[in-house]
C-alpha cells in the first residue's frame, strides 16, 4: 500500500468512514500534459484501461457525473440517455469545481460537495480494481468498482467513445 498523505481529502474520508478497502497512489504528472491519463497510468505502472477520469456534464440543465476510462472520451449522448435526459454538454470548469469542491485534474466522484447523479462506464465491471482521483491532483485511489458504484449510487452504462 502506498504511503498515506498527511492530510486526507473528502474522497478518502468517505472511503475510511465506510471502511472500504482502498490503496492510495501518489504520482507526479502535470495536469496540463497532453494525454494526461495515459501518463498517470504509466507513472503508476498500471494499464490505462484501469485508470478512470471523472467528468461533470450538464444533462438537460442538471449536473451529472460521468466516470470513464482515460483511454476514451465521454460520449455525451450516451451519458444523457443513461441519466434519463436528452442532451448533455460538458459543464463549465467553474461549475464543475464549485459543485464538486475539487479542482480540475483532481475531481473525484467520491466526497463531492453536492451529491450528483453518477454514471460509471460499464467497462469498470470487468475489473477487479479501478483507479480514480482521490480528490487531489497527484493522488489516485485504487478500489473495487462495486464499492465506487455503491458509494455514489451510480448506474452503469457504456458512456465512453
């Protein structure tokens, strides 16, 4: 298990409070680097299909969280359908940061300031372990996909391109 940082995040607090088995994985990749997700996977020594990014979109005027592998992009039409809507656009950065309480490059689906409907790409179901942002740039958390789905009350659907 990786060394735990001195101060936790709301995401790691949720995992600890709920007694969910998880591991923390620090890394050093610039959030502005092209192909950021693949670089994070390489820095952690894991396959990029196991690293997921958290994106916040606006579906018919309400915010929705989409969790997709870094190897693809978010399919906005599929996200809208999975969230019971018709049209989706990526949320403005300021709206995503304000709603989640996290900064770009460190948005976690766990421990967000406002609990939003969440859709996890169904490819996660084939994994025993997935990696998501722990709520801070430079820190990923590894956990079982079922735990993430349960803690966020997520639905699963194919939402990546």
